[in-house]
C-alpha cells in the first residue's frame, strides 16, 4: 500500500486482500479484548479461507497455468470414472480375499491382531 499509494485500491484483488486482512485484524482484536466474544476466532478462520481465492488471480494471469487448470477441470469426470473402477476392483478383491482366506485358523504368526 505504501509503494502504490492510492492506486493500490484501483485493483479489485488488492481491495479483496485489504478487506480480508483488515477483517481478520478486527476479529482478532475483538476476540482478545472482549472475553464474551470467544467464538470470534471461527469467523477469522472462515475469513482467512477466502484468501485462497487469490490463487484464481494467478490462474487468470498465467496463460500456461490457465491451460493446465482448464485441463484438470475437464478431466475430473474421467477421474471419477477411474476412481469408480478402482473401487469396484478393490471391493471385488476384498470379497475374494474373505472367501479364500476367511476360514484360515489362527496358528503361529497369524493371530487375532496379526491376520489378513
């Protein structure tokens, strides 16, 4: 703010950062100064999570990063299909494992705590 002066507030992202930082400071001071407002800490945490939206600023400015982000968003449905297929395979092998090894008697190294 010192370096840019009044032109700091011409950029929307700078205004967004300013509101988040000032709001966090105010909520922190209120939480420490007034003991009855002990729940104010959660509001500051929620307010700080909005700062993660600053990543969108990078995506908008960097063309290569925008291409990667767009590709990732487009591939999410395919990733869900692959995840579903992996779940079905894991479920199938769990059922096979129970059927094949479910009746093995605990002997030696195999006991109630170290089994399949």
